[in-house]
């Protein structure tokens, strides 16, 4: 299959050719004709599958071929993204695809001054990429009108809910014209997302390009059990031993990111960190330097790193496992992209066994464990498998106690299978927006 056979116009074909896209990816092959036909879409596509072009390319074609010129302060298509970095990245791709088209594109997000964004919107913008909070601010300050909107794209919709944007989405929904096309993209499909889709989409076409919730199989994954307090030491040891070059490291909290970056920098290792507390300019600078290979290790929280497309990233390290199992799929999706292979290593302590179990159940695989010599944990990480059960080892016959001996060290107690199976995944509290508007008219 070729892009030309999907009915794309010549300026788009030229742009794709310049980018080296030869054949459509599976999500593109399905999404492009559907979007061109005006359908609503509900697409389950993992990160790295080419989903951005899947929605942006046909959208650009529709905007070029039909509809009136954009008027002052208006937008014709809106792409909502969960994070600032993702908004920047999606916008950069859209701008590349639109290179030979007479369309305007722009990205707005919080953490930077609103005034230049208001100025830019005065003339109107064909495609606006936005994070939900800033979009609402601009709308409330009358810098933005949505009555000309033809298409809404919700990118990484699951993440938007995870990040607590449900109320913002409900507000935005009320600001939109009823007659429009809506495209919803999500790496994973929880019940909350299905509910959201039911409210926002009109007779959508469902696209699923990879088995539901299965992690990218181009990524070699393994787990190193370790005591919590020795994680940083183990990380440095593995890095030096394996001569790891460049890697993205995920830590659970902002403090965790800062502590690890301080430790690494203290050892003279070229590391930087990004998390939600850092100003946008600092985050972007760290990311740009990492992308340019000026930074060897980028330590990040999930919020800061979601959806980033970093070319040829060979390795992702989970310094901490994510609390939400689905985030594991997003994290390891940073590597093994666009046909390359990658490695994803998780440093797991006994406290994290429930998270490990939830990840294995979600990805339907038992992650290989590699014990590192001299780092064997005192607090044993109980065995787990893809069934979500903690596997109980057959009991060894008890040795008769010898008097006076130092005895064995405490190797951690076995967890009974029911303890983990009862709570396979820890989910964050999410509010699902309630939309009480009547049925939408079909476009
Ligand atoms: P995405 O899933 O949209 O973040 O895309 C992942 C990566 O794949 C990006 O670097 C894209 O530039 C690249 N890409 C998208 N579509 C294609 C294609 N048809 N051929 C080659 N690379 C592509």
C-alpha cells in the first residue's frame, strides 16, 4: 500500500516523501481513509505507531479541500494533548506535514506567557494544538472562538483523564459546535475512556492496531530485583558495567527525580531531570539537550515524559515502577520505536511487587528477572507471573535449628497468592466528565 493509494493530495505526498515515510503504518492505513470520509474515530494505537500522521495528514487534507477560510480568533481544527511537551511535538509533526499547504498551525500550552499566544490567535489559526487548561484560559479571555471548529482530536485521551483533565474536557465539550468530527486516540482503553468516547463520539469507527494493552514487542524487557535503598547504587553499577550510552529513566515522584539527578551529577555523570514543578523553558531545554545527545541521562516523571518521540532511544530504565500499570506500556514505548529495537530495565524492590504483578497481567507476560551479583535484595521480591498471581514456591523442608549459630538472614516473607490477586492494579482516582447535552447532529 502507498500513501497515494489512500487518496492523499500531492502536497501531502511530497511532505511525507521528504520525511522518508514510504508506506503507511497500520494505524495510518486505517485512519486516513476514515478521517477523509468524515467519520468519527476511536483509535487504540500505541505510541510509536505513527498515529500523529494518522490523524493529522487527512485532517490537513480536509481543511485544504473544504470549509471557509479561518476568521479572526477562530480555529478550524483543535488537537488536545495532555502535556506541553506533547503539544510541542505534535505541532512540530503537523507543521512538517503541512509544509506545502496554505494552512496555519500553532501550539498553545501553559507555563509560558499567554500574551504572545493571544496575539498569534488574532488572525485565526487553521490547526491549533493545545493543552486543555490553556485552551480554556484563552477561550475565557475571548482570545479564541470555537464556532468555526470542524474537527476535534483528543490525543492520548487516557492520559488526559489520568492527569485529572476530566473537568476541563467537560468544559471544552460545552464550548464546541455540535456539528463536528471527533477523533479520539488513546494508547489504552479503560472503561472511563469508553464512557468518554460514548459521550463525545458519533457512530465512531473503531481502530485497534495492536492487541489491547500489549507492550511493544520490539523492546527487550527485564527486571532486576533490588532493595529500595540500593537502587541508585545498582543503577550506577549497571550503567557502568553495561556501558549504557543514553537512557531515559523514570522515577515515581518529583523528589525522586531531583534526588537521582543530584546523585548522578555528584558522581560526574551527565544527567538532567524533568518534572511538573520545573518551568516549561527548563523542561524543554533539558529535553532538547537530551534529544541532541548533549545529556546522557534524562530522569523524568511520567507526567513530563508522556508521548515524547525521541529518535533511536536505545534504553528506558524504570528506576521506580509506575503506580498505574498502563504507564509501563507508555514508558517502554519511548524505546524500540519506528522499527528499532530497544531495552527496558526495571529496578524492582519488594514494595513494588503488586505493581510488577499488575504490569505482567496487563502485558500478558512474565518479565524475566536477572539477579545482579552483590545486589541480591535482603527483602525478597516475591515471584509473580502473567496471571496476576504471586507464585508461591514449594516450601523447603525445615532444617533443624542449630543452637548458637548466627542463623540465616531474613530473606523476606512469602506473600500468599491471594494478597496480590486481590489487588492486581492500583488505579488513580479519576473523575469522568458528565456531559448533559442532547444528542449531536451528524455532520
Ligand atoms: P507517532 O506514533 O506518531 O509518535 O510516530 C512515531 C514515529 O514514527 C515518528 O518519529 C514518526 O515520524 C515516524 N513515522 C510515522 N509514520 C511513519 C511512516 N509511515 N513511515 C516511517 N516513519 C513514520
